[in-house]
């Protein structure tokens, strides 16, 4: 089997790129201010409540959450609501928050 240099070049480039990125340290997510996290948490709480209420066709959601810091949130509600809330905050912030269920 004969391999020409045009077939090897892309493989070598890919190997170099992968080896360079494998040694690089992952970048931490950018931190947001407390005010920004508070606004995003409030927005996501509102979205979760509206979606739950819309499915039930009445006001039934008691879901709530509040930011304890720029990276931590306390919440209470159902697991379904928590899942939607976590997805919303992660999508808007670009990184997951530390979530703790209120007791």
C-alpha cells in the first residue's frame, strides 16, 4: 500500500493540534457579578414558574431560588422545575452554578 504526502499532511496537522490542546489547562468560566447572577436567577425562576403554570393551566408553581453568591444558588420546588431552572441558568451564564436544595 502506497501513501502519498497529500494523505499524510492532514493527519499530521490534526495530531499536532490535538497534542497541543491536550496539554493546555482548561480555562475557568468567566465569573459574573452578584447583580448579574441575581438578575439571571430571577429571570429563570420566572420562566420556570410560567412554564409550570402553563402546563397546569393555573397558578400552581411554588418554585423559588436565590443566589447566595456569584456561584451558588439555593432553590426549592419540584425536581422537574429544578432541572429546567438549572438548564436556564447554565444557558444564560455559560457555566453551571452550585445548586443546593433548601430544606
